[in-house]
């Protein structure tokens, strides 16, 4: 019925928490596939201690999208759920998602509320409206792209989806090393409807791995291979219905802002400025978006903004390392 696919690259510090949350589900997964994506730490030792509870596949380090596709290729189940090795689920995640999909054949996927644990910040709940009293009844999302653009409510581990639907077997684009999961979610929405379970059942917490691997070491590869917005949208845009285009424009604004920021951190300021000029009006209302829009209006401003954003990441890495050293 449901296969859980977990890419793992040097996640010895968090893989037990991840796997324990999967095995503690009230609706047990039928298959757990861990794809060892070229780990060089003690990840495999930790994973092997679970014995036959998990199936382990090995590959050279190729990134999360290819690792997930490796898992999908051998998965035996109707539904797929991704979970990153540094994240975890609440016990009822699979039960509530699978029950929803079984009861709504028109839905190609379903997502839940999420909690994001980001170093140096208070926990973030998404969608924001889940912070207040609300109905906990799952729903079909009437206008997926509008809802997504308004609430930014989906991330890798908050989704369960059909392995195949309408004759299409779903995979991630292998050349995307950033926003690859978000591309798949948009692509899925062109095949069928999405459901939403308004409960926080997924927790994203990459702090432990970021600390053990180093902030820049963990993210520099993703920044280096940051795609263009045209690469990102190439499967989605041709399949959009006219009624979806306005919502997709808003959603694409979130993606474009992330890609512009990543391009700056990768040292590709010229590309980042082009993205900001083309899509900046659709960027979300946040500080980094404001900095990017302000900087794009002039060469000197742009160079200054790029330097400030790079310094911000360096300071974050230094502060994180100092905090860990002080605690130890």
C-alpha cells in the first residue's frame, strides 16, 4: 500500500530519529527503502542495526532526486512517501494520509501541516493558520496553486502521493539538485487534485546534520547546481490549465526568489539578477525578497546586496559552529 523512501547522505547523527518515527507509525509502512547516497560516515552502521525492517540500496553520491528515483524504481506499493534522513513524522502521519487517498480517488496526493525547526529561530508552523483554532477535517484543495502560493504549505516529507496516476509513473527530475521536490508537487497537480490534512504531522529539523556536516559543506553543492527557473518549470508550465496560471505565477515567485538567493550564494550574481528582474514582482513579501528587489535596480546596489547576503550566510555558519563548540 505505501512505500517510504529515505535518501541518506552522511546522516548518522539523525537517521535513527528518522527511522524510529517511521517504525512508530500507527499505520505501518509496507516497505521502507533507504537509498545510501554515497555516505562516508557511520550512517550504514546505524541503518544496518535495523535489520530486515528496512531495504538498503547503495549508489555513488548523486543527490536526493536521483536517490529518490532509485527508490521509486524498485518500490512495490501504490503510494509513495519521501522522508529526509534529518526529518521525522508524528505517529499518525501515514494513517491519516493513506486513509485520505483511499477515500478520495480523485486525489493524486495529500499533504499535512508541518513544523520547521530552523537554527536560531523559533519553530515555524505551516500553514500559518494552523497556529489558531481550526477544523481538523481533511479537505480537497479547490485551487491548488492559489493555496500553495498563499500558504507555502508543502515540503518533502509532508506528502504521500500515488506512485502512478493517469498512466504516468512519477519521478523527480534528475538534473534538479534544488527545489526538486517542489517541482514534482507542481507536476502532480496537473494530473489530479490535492488533499490537505490540517494537522502538524511532519517535522523538518536539519539542524543536527547541518552542525555535523558544516553549514556550507551541506548546502554548497545545492547552491552550485541551482537550476534556472526555466529548468524548474519545464514539465509543469506546458500542462497548466488556464485557470491555474495565476496561482502558478504566485507559486513560481516563491521558487524564483529561492533560486535567485541560491545563485548569489553560489557566486552567480549575474544569473540571480536576471531572475530578480524577470520575476521579482512575484517574490513573496519577506526581507530577502526586499533586498533582492532593491539591489536589482542598479549595478552598485546589486553588488552590495550580493555581498551582504553572502556575509549573512558566513556569519550564520560561524555562529552555528561557535554555539556547538560552546555546548561541547
